[in-house]
């Protein structure tokens, strides 16, 4: 059985050989581009229940993709009978072509933009997508279909998170600054004193959830220049998620 890293590496090799982009692979398999990006960045495990879908697009067997069988019998089974039917001169052409393909395959490969990037100072990078905008200030309305591609330092990306949001404003300084990126665990419940993403009357905020001595709930800014946002029954309130990590660009 292949490890998660080995499965992703095999998929990358196959789409490189076929000239497929990660976006096209996502479309053919039927998976969102942002989800596919997380598989390639190895921040989310490969979905074993979708092995058949991936294998079909790549032209290999699911067993070979997962490492249950050592060779791709599907390709070999198809190639063998065809080769045997060829005339000698055509067999020689096939052999020459196969040798050329092997030589090309063994050349050093250019890293895909959806793999890790290598910077001049040898720091690894990964690609992901910002899906939302949150205000560290007076609130901001969600932009539909933001889906903004970002390049992130691999060492600063947590292993577990569900989505990424970009910060607009300074109300959570000094901890969270304008243009920081937030790694978010999607949840409908955030504990008191934790920092979360909240939607109040259509506007998105990143704030600390608090409760005063009278039992009233409010959202607190870390910057003393901003007042607390008290929540009432008349407000349309939705908890979007909990901030699990902060990325400084």
C-alpha cells in the first residue's frame, strides 16, 4: 500500500506525462480546485474512496494507484496484444519511441506550480486559496467566489484546517494585523475567550468571543481603540469557525 505522499507523487507524474493541469484533473474527477490543491499540498489526505475516479482519468488501475499491485496491469494488458500484431518494422518504431520516452522520463523534472516551490533561500512554499475576507475593524461583507490563490511558506502552514481567510483592518492588533491570513477550522461553536470568525448582520468579523458578568455575549477587539460589539436577539448571528493559526505575509 502506498503512503499518501507516494500516491500524490504518482498522480503528479501521470498528469505531467499527460499534460494535464491540476485544475483540469479536478474538473475531470469532479472535485473542487481548492480541495485538489490541498491534496497536492499534502495538507489533506488523499480520499481513498475516490481512487476509482482518479485512476479512470489517469488511465491506470485503482490497485496500482494505491500500491496494491506493483505494475499497472491495465496498461500492460492493452499494450501486449497490440505490439504482437505489429510487423517487425513497426515493432522497431515502437521500441525506438519507448526508449525515447524512457529517456525523457528520466530527465530532471520541472516542479509543478501546484507542488512545493523552492525559493532562492531554499525555503519551501505551497499553493492554496483564500476563500473569504474578514474584518478586524467595522465589519466587511463577504465577497462571493473570492477564491484567491496564495503562495505560502510550507513551514508556516498548519496540518489541519478547513479554509483560509484574509484580514482587513487593525482591530485585532498586535496579534492579528491587516492583510494577515487566518487558517480556520469550520465549526458552529467557539469557546469563550477563543478567537473566531463571526458573521453579524451580513458582515464578517474576526474577534474574541466574550461574555460579561451579566451574561451578555459580545465580540472583543484586541486593539483598545475599538469598542466591544454586543450581540442581541435582534442580530442575525452566525459562527463560521475558529482561528487555528495566523500567517504573516
